[in-house]
């Protein structure tokens, strides 16, 4: 027969204090610069054109950068929050508003393009840039999520992949013309979806509780 008192005493002796996890927003703000730095270094192997910051539409580029980075950090925060039991990710109104403005800016950029539709392969550079910037970020997000792991790793990694995509879009906006074609924008989105799939595929086992 098992001696329950002895078992309880043994467990009490071996128990160690549990360090409390920092709030998701604080961890996201700490990890996001690391991910951005690694993504930036990875893209140094690519040819980079400079945005015309002296042009009349420089504000559009600046707004695109701010919105992309804000959405990336927000999605990463949601991924970290969703990985903690009892703290489900919530989509706040300001995030949806930022996403709406981001899509509006994309539509405006397409509308002012001399080739609004574009042609197949028009967004190949952007597609490559987003992947090159985003793939190294996957390791950073998985490392951050391993602190708490997740009871629903697919959901957490899907949100993390969304964050990686938008952080990559933010880096791309530093070296992307204001105007773009619909095919170019489609290249952005396809690369973002692929990053999400890679994040789930590479990180699922690593963060599963």
C-alpha cells in the first residue's frame, strides 16, 4: 500500500518556487526587437532600394511601417497570451481599426500605381524579402512561446505567424516604393500565409504542453 504521507513529504521537499510569467505585452515588447533585428540582418543579403522619404507620399510609407509593426507586436502579444491557460487571446477594437487602415493604405498604393494590376511575378522580390526576413523570426517566436508552452499550440503559432508576417511587412516598407500593383500585394499576402504555415509546422511539437 502506498504511503501517501511519505509521498506528500517527498514532493514538498523537491518542490521549487515557480517564477511568475511576465505579462504578455511586456514579453512581446522584449522579444519583438530581437526578432526584427534578426530579420533585418537576414535581409542584408538582398538588394535593398531606399524609400523616397523626401517625396510627397512619404507619410504613407511611414504610416504603413507604424501600422505593420503595431499589428505584428499585437499579434505576437496575442500569441503569448493564448499560450497561458485562462488567458485567451482577444482581438480588441483598435487592432481591427489598424488592420482596416492598413488595408486602406494598400488599396491606395495600388490605386496610384501606373500598373495597378501588374503581372505574374511582379511581386517576386517582395515575396522573397518577406520570407527571408520572417523565417529567422520563427526561431525567436518559438523560443518565446516555450516559456509557457501551450495547450492549443496551433492557435498560438497561428497568431505568432501572423505577427511574424506583419513584422516582415514593416521591414519591407523601409525599402518598398509607395505605389504597388495588386500582384505585388498578393505576393506579400502569400508570403505571410506561408510564414504562418511554417511557424505552425516547425513549432508545433516544440511548444505543445
